[in-house]
């Protein structure tokens, strides 16, 4: 099976936007501040970005709140070219427990993780559709502990948006990233291009 070069696809979208002098809206699902930093720094000049912090898998709630506070601190402290907004997703650990039922003993990187990816991506897709974002993506595949191939396999059919390509990667070798990912290589996963171009 030939692997899709998502980095090149993302670069192509950025180049097209530059040629057309457009700045599309982008909803980025953030799993944590460290995974967000390089994505935001790289993409901010080319997109109107809103970060969506939705991670019901984090427990206890106090830890969720700490991580959310770190995401906000990152956004407040980064020297962005364009403003970045944040949407706080609802926290309900029960949502995670429901999708993980029967998989409590599953190891990291197994089926429980795949269901958790889907839970967060479907909520991101739903919000992107509801709010009319041009693109949405996730930082989930930055960590070497996450399975980017499985994230791609999720597809968008269940989210009601159609399509089966769910990740575009931007590989960056000069920006800070998740400590577990050193030496630096970042995957920014843009999940869908939901616009139509028509020439009249």
C-alpha cells in the first residue's frame, strides 16, 4: 500500500491559499499544549485558527483543568501573527468510560485508544460543521505514542462529512515539539477540506 504524503498535501493547500490571497478558518483539536505549539506556530500565518480543547479521557477533572490552563497559557504567550481563539469542550469523563467499556485492560496504543481518537475527532468534526470552519484537524498524531495511521483510518463518514482521508501532516524539523518526539518531527493532522471550487 502506498502511503499518502500528507505533508505535501498540506503544503499544497497553503500554497493555493497564498496564490488566492485567502485565509481559511481552521479548527484545531488540541490534546495538550506541547503538541499544539509547533502546529500553531507553523499554521498561524496561513489560517484563522481556533483551538478546540476537548479531552474527556483525562482524569481526574483537576488534571483536565491543569492541561486546559496550560493550553490557554501557551496561547497567551505565543507571538502569533494572527489572533488564535479557543473553544473549551465540555468535560465528562463518563463519555470516555462509555466508549472504553470492556477495554479497561487494553494496553496503550490498542483498541481503547482508537475509540478515544474517534470520540474526539467526531466531536471536532461536529463542531467544525456546526460553526462552518473551512478545515479541521488534530494534534493527536504528534506524539510517537499515538498511531497516525489509525487516525487516518477513522475517516469522516461517521461525522456526517463524508470522505476517508482524515489527516494531512506537516513535518517540521526546526520547531519545538512534544518531548517524547525528539528528534523533532511534527505531524499536524488537518482532517478535511470541506469547500468546493467552481469556475464559471
